[in-house]
C-alpha cells in the first residue's frame, strides 16, 4: 500500500504517517520523489485500517499495490530507478552502458588484455567470472579468490568497474569486497538465502532471469533484495529454455518493454547467453538496445578459440569493436547514448 502525500507536505506530516504505520505493526518506507512524496507500507496482510491513515494531515490518497511484488513495482515508484555501479557508469537513465569481457578469469595476462580491449572499444564495465557455476562438475570452475584479485588488478590498469558473479553467501561477501557490482546468475535467481544476503550487503546487484523463470518470478526475486533495504538492483534478460535446439536459449526481447511497464528497475540484456552463438550476439544486441534495454552485457575473449568456458558464444575483439560502433548508432536513433569508457 502507498500513502500519497500532498505536494510540499511538511516533514512533520510525513513523519507522522511513518509513526502511525509503525504503531500499527507494519514497516514504513518514505519515498521522496520528483512527482510526489509517498510512504510505502510493507507487510499489508489485508487488515490495514486505511481510514486511520487517510485522516492524517497532508495525506492525499491511498493506493493499493495490486502486484504480488511491491517495492519493485511501477505502482510503488513511478520514476525509473537509476543504479550507479561506479562514477559515470549508471543504468536506467539515458545512457546505455556496455559490460563486456570473458566468461571466466583465466590468467592475469588474459583478463588485463580483455579489459584493455573492452576499454579501447568504448565499453564501460568489465565482466569476468571468478566463481563459475558449470553444468558439469568436471568443467573449469573458475579461479575463486585469486580470480577476484586479478579482476581488481584489471580495474587498476584500465579504470573499468567490475561485474562478477557470486554463487553462495560467503562468495557474495567476497565479491562485495572486491567488485563494483555483484552478479546473481540464472541458476541462483531463486536462491532466496543468497538474495537476502546481497540485499543486506548494500552493493549494486545484477540479477539474471532464471532459465525457466517468468517475468513475475524475476521481479519477485528482485523483491527479496529490495525487502532487505537494497534498491540498487539491475535486472537482466538472458534467455529462457524452450523446446527448440537451434539456439542455446530463446532470447526474450519482449521482456524488456514489459519490465519497464511493470517495474521501475533498469533491465539489461545478455545476448551471449541468450543465444549461445557468436554470430547471433551482434544482431540480438542491436535489437535489445532498440527495444529499450538499459545496458548490454556480452562475452568477449582475446582468443575465443582458447577460452576455458563459453568460447563458442564469445566475440572476437574485432567483432566487439564493430558491435560498439553499431550500438552507438542504434542508441542515437532512439534518443539514447553509449557513455564513454571510465578514465583512470
């Protein structure tokens, strides 16, 4: 439930609404906004005495949030949320940042070279897995803490902020200490313990859609993070599994405008995992920006043929550089822009 306050309502009136909500046994979230000041009520069990709140000074009206997710919904917050992971790198505004890098951190030389290629082509953040969830227990699982240290080294060399995945609570704390944004992968989208942990850490989170998750499932998972007090959540469309083996996943472009309609959170697109095929990444990245994606995350490896994971969907450096040129044109056509690479 949302309590909408009169424009310019005195702070004392807002504080009074908060106090009454707390007295009633619920949790109040004051939300100053450009269009209105509102106070959200969390924990509504259907027995809230709305009349008691409506009678308070400066209260204009009560809005009942109809979606199962509350704080994530556009009803809760009409203004789009902008999530900043580093100075000059924000998702949800006019800019369309591009996150790129290899699937996995393999060595110091490899990740620093990858970071240099991303920066030189105009990318705005570096991705790379230190902890890798793999379908086979015999596949390369990542370098762990050493991989995180190498990512930090690459950030020092290039100025690019780091986005990397956490697989469990301990890993989330380690990633939070080293990286600029904690990625929650598709396999962990409904790992609610992990979602609560990253919610408490207060670091920006990139939350990927699960392989068989509906849009509502994705937004409810984001709600777990916001419910712990962390509103810095970036959603990610990365494809869902279907019956068709022609591509790795079905890259669901419709999720981008749908999420914008349902939620105030930004959403980025991952055409690398969304297709699993190198030749499909560029056209799907272009389409995602045209559909309104707030950012792109792609895999690019200095030498994809030697990659220890996901080489078949990783772009060659020249392909990535060409993609960046094309994305600038698409963004410009819809009134947006790719931001410049961060400077040291």
